[in-house]
């Protein structure tokens, strides 16, 4: 997974996550990189985890109505009003 946005929050517990957040497949297929994130603890928890075989796998963030993640980078505008359209390589 690419370096994440440090403002991502787990859609189950609300904990801040960055690079190690996982995305539910249904949400990823619909929203791509803007999909909701789930922290490793909530994903793999042996009792209540998202990845358990006995659980439904709908996106908890979508089910709760949490707004999707915004991965857009802010526009870079110079003093003279020129907008930089090139992206930094990650």
C-alpha cells in the first residue's frame, strides 16, 4: 500500500492510522483510494474482527454513513497565481 494520509481514521474504532490501514473490498471497488480504512487491530481481532469468517463483509464506514476518505492533495498555487499541476512521485 502507498504511504497513506496521516489523517485517515479507522471507520470502526476511530483510531488515527496512516500506512497500515486496510480497505474493505466493496468500498475500494466503489471509491478506489478514497475508500474507508480499517486499522489492523479491528481487521484482525480474533473476537470481533472484520476479517472473521462469521462476519458480514460490508464496509462498516458505508454502513455507518461515515464520509469517505479524501485523498486529494491541495493545489499548489504560487504567489503569481500559477497552479502547479504536476504531482510529486511517491
